[in-house]
């Protein structure tokens, strides 16, 4: 009986058809980068101070430079060098009174400016930036600074919840339907985010985009890996991640060219309306069609692949089927992950690895926004190190397997994060170098844990039905499970950066 992998060996495991589909779906992977880490540019917090009515007029009258204006009118650092008073408090002074002089204007009000009463920023803030961000538009500083974290948390919650629904849609209605629906909705929500009138609606749109964007990215990954032969799946999975890195690199340049957050959000959202065109260029997965007993359609698609690749279809193509082992358990459950001591050990280890990889990867990206250097260059440099990380994986994985590189990369990122504790903020270059080393390590670790996931579990647990997959994804700390499946099995929809 002819299996999908047997057929791919004859019609082409990575021919013209697969390359064309791969390039198209890589655009989808790259477009996911601004959603995942766009907060670095959309919600950056520039240096700021309280707006004090009368200060601009007094500064112009006296001919002060910006440094002199700050020195005379803005409170100094608080206790133990804290910047809180400077950014979140203002002198309770009427700067419009004519008695104020141009040389040390506060000298006539108090012997020491530190004795003057301080009050909250009732008139807003002045931001030292030529552009704009969510922070500057909605004044998410001082007492409201926690709202910046909520802005990103909404996306992460959307990723978690959306992973459950997207997995069900892909397994129930097909990879193509999931790809089209989630990509189109994500594009619409991206535009709505750019025109959000207030902070509350902004959160709702970001939550919605998180709900669907992860499913779109995952559907693309699943489709391309189900179209290639067994010998190319691991390479394709890694290169699909590289496309995400390309999106990171392009994002830094685009953010530099478009420093205003609403226009930047539009710039990364509008092109995604072209991505649903993949629906007409990429057919449904033959593996999924066979799992749904739609053999005739699967045969037609395999015949189409053969024509595109310039190959002759197998003579027994009409006998195409999925290889099923009837001795395997067909309905695995969440409990099966803990049924034996061996499985329990693997499950707990993978849960820990997914958690640490997720936190460290996103944390190191966010760190680039607070190093105090050039935000765009720092982000660009840190994104570039993901390319050699992917190359290292491709070179070492066949020779050493997954476990040794996984252990080594975790040691590297752990050491880098530990060293950053002791590096002075004044040594910006050293902070960036160590952070980039850590970024390379966590990129290696993240991709390795995806591949290890499939190798540590028996076959029946990698072929769980949608209901069990939902629970399994919850265990993975809302991250999709990358499954480089065994020969002839329809791929699950779980893969997450």
C-alpha cells in the first residue's frame, strides 16, 4: 500500500512545487515577527518629564538651552539616585509669575530647590523623542507604566488561547481553512490596532490578533512540513524559523524609517492582506485529506505535485493511504503523558524547557529596549545572531543529535544572563555583546526543544486527537509543540517559536 512518504520519494521530496510553496509560506513566518515582538518599537518609553505650564515661555524669554531648562525647572534625582521625582513629579511653582529670574529662578522661592514642594504631573508629560509610541500617546508612564506590560500580556494570552482553537480548526476543517481564516482576521485586527481610538480598544485588538496570528503561523509551518519528504522536514522547520528572523531584521529597519507607532503598525499590517493569496497557490495537505478519508482529493494533489516537479506519478498512486499501526492506542489522553515513570520524567523536563525557553527568548528581545543605546541598531544586531544559530543547528544536529546541543545552548544562555547581572549599564557595548551571545544560545535551545519534543514520546502520543492536543498545548505553556512526525503520520499543528 502506497504511503505519502513513499509517493513523495517518487514525485519529489523537495522539488519545484515544494520550493514555491515554501517561499510563499516563509512570507507568513516573516510577517509574524512584528506581532510577536513589535512592542519594542510600538511601545518604547523615551526619556520624559512633567509638563509645566509657563516653562516654555520662560525658557524662550531667557534664551535657555535644553540642558539649562532641565537644570532649572526639573527636580533632580530622588533618594539613592532614583529617577522617579525627575520623571513623575514637578515643582509646585507658578512659572508664569514675573518675579522669576533667568539665573537660578527658584533661588528666590527657597534656599534650596530640594525644599520646594513636589506634585504630580497634572498637565501631562514632555517626551524627548522625534517619533511617537503607545506610551507617549496614552501617557503610559509613572503610575500607569504597568499598562505597557498589560499591552504585551494581552498578546501572550491571545497566543495561549488561540493555540487551542487554531489546533482544533486545522485538524477539523483543514490546514488551508485555518491558514486563510487566521491570516485574514489577523490582518484586519492589525489595521484596527493602528486606528484604535483609546487604550481599551487597543488591548482588545491586540488580544484578538494574538488569538489568530499564532494559528496562522502554525498552519503555514504544518502545511509546508507535510508537503516535503522525510529527509527535508527538519531542515524546512529550521529554515521556516529563519524566515521569522528575516522578519525581525526587516522590522528594525522599518521601525527606524517609520518612527510613529500608528504608521508603523499600518506598515506591517497592510502587506499581510496579500498573504491569503497563498490559499490559491498552496493546496490542502494530502496527509490531512487522507486522515479525513478524502482519498480522491489527496491523489489529485499528489498528481499535481508530480507535474510541477516534472516527475511521473507512481503507477499505484490511487492506492495512496496513511500508514496506520492498528496495535497503537488511537485515542491518547493527557493522563498518558504521566502514565509511566519514564514518560513523567520526559514530560516534566519538557515543560520546564518550554517555560524557560519562552521566557528567556522574549526577555532577551525586550532587554534590547532598555539598554540605553540605539534601540534600532541593538535590535538589529541581536536579530542577526539568529542566523548563525540556525546554521549551527543544521551543521550539528545530524552529527551530535539534539540533546547535546540543547544542553550546551542552555548553558550558554544561562551564563550570559548571569553575567549581565554584574555588567555596569555604562558598559553598553559589553551589555549588547553578552545579550547577543545569550540570544544565540536561546535561539538554539528553542529550536532544539521543538525537535526533541517529537523524539522523546512514543508514536501514539504524537498522534493525539484535537481534544487531547488542546490539553497537551496547555502543558507546553501556551507554546505550540513542534512535531517532526514519524514516517507517514499526519503532522499535528503544534509548533511555536
